[in-house]
């Protein structure tokens, strides 16, 4: 048994961390608040130079053809400095979907340019006043000669101004639920009505996109028509495994901030970290961090296997990371006291990012239901907590 | 990453599994797992089981071969725990002998001590208990007051021990005494003795626990005798022995985690079978969601344990992060059994023959409160993690 990242993966983490520190850590996130994306773009180029954007791209498209686990150090480090941008959406959602379901033309068009860092893909799934469910997808794609027309509105589309392409989940059959949705790829050059939205996580930009009789060609449909929900769920497994790593990285920053502050901040003549009310609080944050990290490592490993608990552990990793990150980020503010409530200190940036992701593409309750479902608890003889190590029965 | 077992490990598992199938007490595998109520019979039953383990070569697999063990690897220990939990094997009456006293003697005991005790630990002929806690020395073990006074080649031990598990059936005690006082350095002046329980100066009284069981004892010592040759390590240097002993506790938490996993599976079954208003509990979204939350925590704890175990295998010793495992498994067991009780609704308080389901849930719930206290309270564990893993400053007074 070996449950750890390899030495190479840890070494690679070291390079990324050094590079990000060179960019000033959370400075990039703060610059995004001031609408200065120049350094983020530079950083994205550096990530491409280091090969990060090519990690999971097949060799024939100029990639390194490595595993999901090889992306984990990059995701964690990006989370550590709260780097915004479309790295996750591109590498952990668009790439696996295009690899698995894309046509030859689509692969040629997107994968090579993603590998070189020239293309980023955002995703437009959520809709105003709807939830994340098949019924919540009402943007409609209707057939007409030589293609389709798209109508409707998508909300909370990440980094609209940085995206070269949008992956969009649309309704292609009105009467069906799951079996009436499809995925389409739309390049940003197409005529789109994009409106900036104000999110309290100002470092992660979101936009609303309205489609009015937008023409879509046959070749823009990704995967099988009317099977978009299932296809998207498969992509979401990759995204959630990646997201859990990103959030673990961010949580690690928060635990470090709280720990270091508790060592130097003195009240009543002693460092506050000596008080058990503070100390035990930070310990609980640390314990949750390590458990979330273990789940995230396993999620990224199990992703590329056919283990029976593949889905259940990825969903678990996802909601554990979102929930525990919120908890840790909230406690971090409290531990910092007055200064933790200021704009000047990074504490609030982490809390806001934690909330940005908590309900993004599925709430905790949603993923808990998915766990129950994927383990067959509602059927006779559900599988429950399948043994971790494959041969134990 | 690699979650597979080697061929050698698989063979080990198969060998143990076959042995268990052929040697567990009659009817055990089919679910007849009642232990005798009567203390004498209880003790005999478990000693017989230990003897059987010994004869099969399964009593102390982690010990070196030359002392009757198997030189088992950490992974083999893990497999051992998995298989024992799977069949819900009878408890090991000499747990303290096998997992604590034996390894400590092998490590720092004298040749005479090894010769005298090790084999009898394996066979169950001599059952051991440990005399650590006292009425005024719980989390702060340095506060012990039990004195050992030198009397020629002998020592006279006087004081009171409490929470001595297996004390009522034990033949020998691994006891912590104070042999000198150093107010500035409270860890100094503690000495470990190997003491006979069967002597005039030793009296044990059972403690009735909140779950009705009597697993622990108070032990009163009045001029109990020990010899110079019964000292483990050196006089006044017992704290070191304790530290060495704790390092031998390699995989015990694994066993608790596998039990927790089993309890979780059984909780899922409970929600599938237990009906309220004619509907299985699992049909309620709030029950499913809570269960899923437990699934993530149980899974996460086990995975985290495996990650720490990987570190141990690579470095040859556990890192400070391992202290996380004990805290997590005990707290989680407490919460999970409370949940299993809560979902039984108003009937959850019914116990024993009146329990709506198997009374094990009520028993588990009550017993779980001991887990976050025994073997280092959760508060002590949090101090350890805070100070040793995070480097936070120590409390005043320590």
C-alpha cells in the first residue's frame, strides 16, 4: 500500500509554490478585485510554460498524457493563493469531457490550444432563480435547418472576460427531464450579450450571458444530443475532485494564517495560541483539513479507476472540502479578532471564496443525496461503506 | 498510489481467515457471540481463546519470531485487525500484555524479565493490567501519589490506582509509582514496576460504569511488595518507559477504525430495516443526508489513517500527525452511535430486552463516552496536535 503523492509530484508542487510566491501569492486575487487581470494572464502563461496546462492532454495534441493525480499539486497551490481564472474549469471539466465525448474536429480545435495555454474554457450552466437540476436548465436549443438556435439566460458564468469558449448546458427537449439536455461549445467571438455581475467574492469574476436567437451549428454539440445531463455529471466528477484539491490548498492557507497569528498575537501577557479555546479551535481546523486532503487525494486517484466507491468518495470529497473550508475560514476571522474583520487582511478573501464554491454546481445536500444514490442505499442490499482496499470482502 | 495487497499479504489473510473459521468458539461465526456473565467463566472463556490464538501462532503477530511472534509487517497487522473485526472475534483478555507490556519488555526489559514473562503473556497464563491513573492523576499522570519505598532488595508500594482495565482478572500489573519528588521536573522520579496482583497488599474493587458494565477496577495497594528485579528500565526514569511503550502502539487505532466502518454499515442497514409509520427510515431525505455526511467522515478518517500509515511505513516510525487518528475515531464513534439511537425515535431509550432493535445500539452509545476519555482525553489529544503538529505554545503549568 502507498497512499501518498510521489516524490516527483511533491517536487513539482515546490516549483509551483515558488512561482506563485514570486507573483505575490494573493496579490493576484487582489488585483482582480481592482480589475487588473494582467498578472493573472502572465501567471497563466507561466503555468503553460511549466507544462501545467498540458498535464492531462493526450500526446497527439501536444500534451503530457499524465493522470489526474499529477494535477493535484497545481490545484492545491492555486487554491493556496486563491488564484482566480479558468484553470479548473478548463483542465478539470472541459478537457475530460472533450477527451471523452468530443469529435475529432473538436479535439483538434480545442485540446492543442488548451495544452499551450492559448485557450481557456468557462462554463455556463446555472440559470437565474433555478436550481442545479435537470428542471433548472431551461435555456432552449431548438432545431432549425442546418443547425439550432439558442435562447435563454445563464448566470454566474465564471471569468467571462477571460474565456475563449463557453461550455453550455441547454435544453433540447421540453417534455423530458434528464434526457432532454445537451452540451454545446460556443466561442467567445460569437455574438453574446455578456453582463458583469457583482459577487461578494470580488476576486472571482462572474457574468450573466443572454442568448437571443443565437445560431448554433451541428458541430458545436458536445457528446450525444439529449444526453447532456449524464455527460455533464461525468465531467463534474473530474471537476469536483479537482475542486476539492483547490479548496484543500485554500484551507491549508487559512489554517497556517490562524496558527501563525495565534503564535505572535499576545493578550493577557501571553500568545493567544496558548489558550485552549483558541488552540483547540485551530486543531479542529487542522484535523478537518487533513481529512479533506485525504479524501481529495483518494478522489483524484479513484477517478481513473473503476472502484465501486468512485462516485461516492468524489462527492464526499467535494462536500467535505466545501463545508470544512467555510468553517475554517470563518474561525480564522474570529481568531484574528478585530483585524480579521478588516479588508486589509486576507481572511475575508478566503471566506468569500469558500462561499462562492459551497453551492456552485450542487449544494452539500445535493451531493449527499448523490452519495446515497450511488451507493444504492434506497435499494435492497445497498453497498454502504465499501471497503477501501479492493480485495477485502 | 497503490491500494492493493501483495501476494504475500493475500496469503497471510487467507491463512488467518481459514484459521479463524476453524478455531473460533462454536457458533461464533453464525452469530452466537454471548460471553459468559459469571466472572470466573468469563475469564476462563477468554483465557481459552487466548490459548488457542497462541497455539495457532496468532497471539502476538507483531512480536519478533524469537519471542514467539511472527515479525509481522504493518500491513499484516492491518490485515489482522480487519479480519478480527470482520468476524467480531472475542476480546483479547491479555490485550495489555500483548500490545503494551510484552513489546516494552522485549525492547528494554532485562533478560530475566523476558524469560519470566513473555511466554506467559502469549499463552494467557498471566493476564496483565496497567496501573496508571489515580483518583487525582488522570490527564496529568505526573501527579501520581502511589509511593514505592525501598526496603532492602524489595520495595513497598502504597497507594490507589483507578480505571485499571482487566484488573479483576489480572495476575500481574505494570504499575507507575513515585520513587522521588521533583516539584520543578514532575516527569522525574517515576518508576515502573511489574507487580503481582495476587498478594496480601493488593485489593481490587470493580467500578460500575454508566453502561452497567464492570470493565475497570479500583486497585488499593498497601505495602504491596516488588523486588529490584521487577523494575522496568531505571529507577526514577519511568517516564521514558511510558514514552517507549506508547511508540509500540502501532496499529491499534486501525482496529477501532475498522470497527467504526462496520458500525457505519450496520447503521445503514438499520435505516433500511427500521420503520417509522410504516416507512423505512432511509426514505427520509434528512436521514440519508446525515448518513452521507457520516459516510464522508468515516471514509475520510480511514483514508487519513492510511496516509499516516504510509508515512510510518516509509519513515519507520509514526509522525506526530498520527495523534489525529485517535481523536477522530473516538469522537466519530460517539456521534455515530448517538445518531443510531436518535433515529430510533422515542423508542431509542428502551434498553436490554425492551430494545426495539438489537440492544447493541444502546450499549454502543453508552460505551462510546468512555472512548473520548480513556487513553488520553480528546482535550489532551488536541493539546498534543496543537503543540506537536502545529507548534502552538504549551499551556501554562505544563
